[in-house]
DNA sequence: GCCATAAGCTAACGGTTGTTAGCAAAAGAA
DNA sequence: TTCTTTTGCTAACAACCGTTAGCTTATGGC
């Protein structure tokens, strides 16, 4: 990076890395501090608490997802293309925030109240935005008549695990992943 | 339950419940013991360590998946039906071991060596069994020519998240879930 | 130069962690 | 019965937890 990094940024980035690698509960403040290159109490000059750190990571990610979705949803009209657009947007957010994404997906449960409740609400709203596209597509006849909750859920599962793909040996481009997964979901595996 | 439960069984079951609810690292031995109704040191009459408990939960589940797969894979011949059969088997294992499944999927990373390595190897082997069915299906022309690694991965993601469905409000039967998900994956969403 | 703020440090707090030692009671086998 | 094994208990250890207090040093604005 050409841009120099503030200590606060370094703390956040290091926390993302460690929380992802070993889980929020298993990472201590002293360990985090050591990785950053400062002493543990100095962390509190930048974040109020360990939970505060997790909160920032998770809610920043939530915002990225919402912004990307809203931007994508307006670009297309027909249901299949619209769905493909938001799938691409979703995958793109994951790809550009790989470590934070994993924290977002796997460690949010360690958020304390009231942030935990707020987070769940946001997540539900986001899922409903996806589901709405599917429901409208079914109503318009663009999609088969299926249990939309179940389908939306399956799509989500596939998308939210894409971060694992980026970590695998084979180098797959973001385009390739988005293209193949939306193809699979729209047209199916059968020839 | 009509069958009386040994203390060891109760420890395991309670551990599954707590590990799932709050994560392996966040659950203490004293808390686990309290839930079981004994003192913390008494746990060590049944399990050598906290890791030992996690190990048993994870490796038992691994075995269930392997057994169910091998049983299912022989029942069908044609690729799409074979894939559907193993999908059903996989979902069935999850459905009958709901809490242990979540621990299996989300907490395995806390296994210590050498069990962690062994676990990863088992998981990879299992994924390859799935992928093999897909590859053969592609070769025989039953499936579209697609990036099989990516596809196998997407299928897995959808399957492995089904435990969330059972926890949702709407009551969905195992049959319904297996049927709809394999339909989606085989035929796609598009009408 | 002066002052305020930011950002680091050491020492230490009360509490919790997984685990062991050592002992007692219960259960089962002979 | 007597012996062994199992299963429980209390007490405790060393290590670690997130966090605070209080102090020093560097930084940036005026």
C-alpha cells in the first residue's frame, strides 16, 4: 500500500485477520496488541472495548452490502438479470473484503446487546430484499413456482460461502465465480 | 426419552447444545458442568479434556455422513438420481443430528492437532466423493459442462446450511427441503 | 513557545480459564 | 464380604482474561 496506515486502521485490519483465523472468543487483546506492535492497554486509545471492535467490523460490512445491493438493483429490469446483478454485487463485496466478510458471517453472534439485536434486524432486512426479487420473479412468471423462503435461503448459503473459494488453490476470478453460480441457480445443473 | 441416559451421554449432549449456542471457545467447563448437574472436575471422569469432547462430537458426525453417503450412493444408477440420493442422505444426517451438525460445521476449527489435520483430510475426502458424482455426470452428458469444483462447492454450501432452516419459524419437512433443494440445483430457478 | 490532545507506556485489578491432586462414596465383581 | 472401578466431591494452581488508573511522551494548532 502506498497510503500510510493509522494505528487505528492497523488495529482493525489485524483484528479482522485474527478474528477470522481463530475466532473472536479465542483471540485475546494482548495477542491482538502484540500483532499490531503496541501494548494491550493502548488498544483502548482507539476502541472502547473488544466488542466495540467487532461492532465496527460487522456494521461496516453490513453497510457495504446494502450500498452495493441498492446500486445493483436499479441497473436491471427483468427478474433473472436483476437477480444476477445483485448476486454479482454481493459476491463483489465479499471479494473486496475477504477477511472482514468471514468475521461478518461467522463471528457476529458474539456481538453484545443492543448491537446484536440491531445486527439481526439488518441481516433480516437484507435477506428480505433478496427474497423480494425472487417473489416478484415468481409472480411475473420469470421463475418457477417454488418455496421462495427455501430458495432464497439456498442462494444465500451458496453466496455467503464464496469466500472459501477465494482461499482455495485454484485461482478463480470474481467474474467467473459470479457467472457460474448465478448460472447454476438460474438454469440448474441438468443438461 | 424412555431410555435412561448415562452421565457421559448427558455431558456430550449438553456440550453440543452449548457449543452450538455460544461457540466452543466461549463455553467454560464450569458452565457445562453446571448444566449437566455436576461439578466441573467431574467432567474429567468422562472426557480427558475439553478438546476431547469436541473431537468426539466432530468425528462422530463425520462418520454419520460417510455411512449415510455410502448407503445412498449404491441405491441409484443415473447421475441426477444418484446426486439426489446423496443430497437426501446428507440432509437426513443433518436433520437427525441438528445440534451436533452445527458444531461439526462451525466449531471444528477449534480442534487441536493432530485431530485438526485428520478432520480436514476427512472433510476433503467427503467433498471429493460428492464432486466425483458431478464429474461423472458431466462426462456422461447428464450434467452441463461447468466448473465442477465451483459447483460442488455451491451445492455443499446450500446443503450445509439447511440446519438453519429447521430452526426457522416455518415448519418444513425433511422431505420437502431435500426435494426442493435438489430440484433447484438440478433444474434451476428459471421457468 | 504553549497548551491541548492523542497515543503510548507500566502496573495492577478482579475474575475466569482448563485442569490436577487428593479424597470419599457408590456400584459391581469375586 | 472384600476388593476394584467408577463417579462424584472440594480445594487449588498457574495462566490468562478484558479493562482501568495513572503517568509519560509525542503531535498539532495557535
